[in-house]
C-alpha cells in the first residue's frame, strides 16, 4: 500500500519542493482525514454533558475534568516520549499505532459504567492522539517548502474544525436516533445507554481508517542548513530553547492562551445554548456544526494563506502579529456573543467571528519549524504540544466549569463564565505575543 516515492521534477526542485507537490498534498489530505476523526473522538463529549450528568450523577466541574484534564494531561505528557520516537523512527508508524490506540479507547468510553471508567478511557484517548501532531508537523516540514508550510499545516489543522463540526452534526443526530431507540443490550457488555453508543459509533471506525497511513511516503529528514554544524547539532533541545528565551516563552505562552479560550468555548458553548436559549441537542448540533464548519475551517485556511503572503512581503513577525489583532477583535466578538446577545440572531454572527479568528495551528507551527533544526523538530513540536495542551485542555474546559460552580453558583450563568474566561485569555494572548515580536524577528533572521 506504500505510495511510490518518485522525486520532484527539476521545476519543482527549483521552487524548493522536497517531493512532488502531488505527493505532499495527498499526504496532507490523509492527515486531514485522520485529524477529523481525532477531533470527533475528542469533542463529541461536549454534546453529551447532560446525558452523562444524569446517568453518572456528576457535576459540571467533573465533566470539565473529563473534557480537559483527563484527556489533556496524558496527551501532553506522552507527547514528549512520542516526539523522541518521531525524531528516530518511522513517523507513519508512530501515527498508525497511536490512532489505533485512541480509536479503541474512544470506543471504550462507551463501555464506561462509572465516572472512573470514563476517566480512564479518556486517558487512553489522550495518549493515542499525542502521536498525531508531532509526527505530522515533522513530516510536513520535509514535504513542503518553507513558503508553503503555513498553508499546508493549516490545511491539516482544519481537521480540528471539521472534526468538531462532525462531532456536533453526527453526535446530535446519533443522540436523537439512539434516544428514540432507548437502551440497547449488547452481548458481553450488557445494557448500554444512548450516550454510550455514541462513543462506540464514533470511535470504532478509526481502527480501519488508520490503514490509510501506509499510502503516505516517509520522506528523508531535511536538515536546517544553517544550523547543522557539529556544535549546533550537539547543543540539543535545551540549549536551543535557552538561546532565545523570549521568543520561545512568548510563542508558547501566547498561543497557549488562545488555545485555552478555544477549548473552553468549544467545550461549553453547546451546553450554554441548551441552558440559556432552551435549544435541543439536535438544534445545537445543527447551529454550531454549520457555523464551525464554515467559519473555523475558513479561518484556518485564511490565516495560513494570509500569514504566508505577509511573511513573504517582509513582515518577519507576521505569524505572531496576526494573532495580536485577531485576539483583540475576538474579545469584542466574545462580549457580544456571551454578554450582549439576547437572541440567536445576535449570538451566531458574533460566535462566527470568534471561530474565524481562533485557529492558530498553521502559522504557530510553521514559525516554530523555521526556528528549529530538522533533527529536533519532533521534540520541539512535542514541547509545544505539551505546553499548549496542558494549559489549553487542562485550564480551558475546567475554568469555565469552575466559574459556573464556584463563582456564579448557577448553571444557568454559564454564558458569563464563558465571557470571563474568553476575554481574560484573549487580552493576555495579545499582550504576550506583542512582547515577543522583536524576538520572533530575530529567530527568523538567525535562519
């Protein structure tokens, strides 16, 4: 099943393509499909908050831990050893094993009969999904020229939006269909509730889809030609991070704050619409699924395209500068969506603007790859994933739930919790990235 690895044409080589463009884009398409399923497995729980609360007798804060900490801690921590493997072994193989693991664990969420069982299954989903991003980022850097890297990674990253939309669409449809059927008796596993069957139906297909990875080429690892001296190679990851502390600190923290607000809003906006506007799960799935698919995907593609062009025109800090403006505009949109809006006609356009401005993956990863030697890209990507996922997943969903349970003391006020979380994180991100602009320009100049 392995794709033939013919080399790029002379014209392609002249334009900086390490492999034929069709192979590179085909690979990104496969990665996109896999990312869609990853985010489907990760996010479908956001629609199942009320059924799980009722079935297992848990609080909003406990659900927030399932959405964030249970997944995020293991996703982030296992990213480090997986990043080490990415730099030394087959990157396709790493993703294949990881995808098989997370698909089995996602389906196992549907077999959970207690909160502890569900928590353990979410651990497994996090461990498996930790394989995807470091390996894909490393592969992308060896498949595409630098001038196309932001767009390529951005296309891959649209899988998060498509998967999130699919979780809303498919999850809401599945819930309605399965609730109409009621409980189901499965041999060996016994009686399963509708929310449990949703996890099984969305998780199990990934075991077969993982086979598509063997159609992806495994390109030769490229070296950063200006950083391949013996001294540069031996300096290692710690020395690289120490060489430009301001850049890495502001890059990691600034983008992490945006991830916090993205995960927090994605986790609790469906529940907010159910509680605040009295919508059904099916209505929420249709509204948020359509809005996410249209505006979040376009935001991923636009940010990668725009930042690549802005960078090519000489703005060497474009990858960070874009998100300063995006975060400030997002703050205004969040105030309108969560505080001012008194109808869906006001909420939906404001939320659409938020979704369009949030995607960071393409530019954030591309700039980091530019500043990292080829032999360290897997581990650097793992460090980035560790930081932004520990902060994003472990603070995003739980922080909203914490504000609702322990500050506002009213589940109906979850929209205020979302507003406080979003505005705080967005303004912090804008300030942090602004501080890092000079260091970002220096990091590019050194290459």
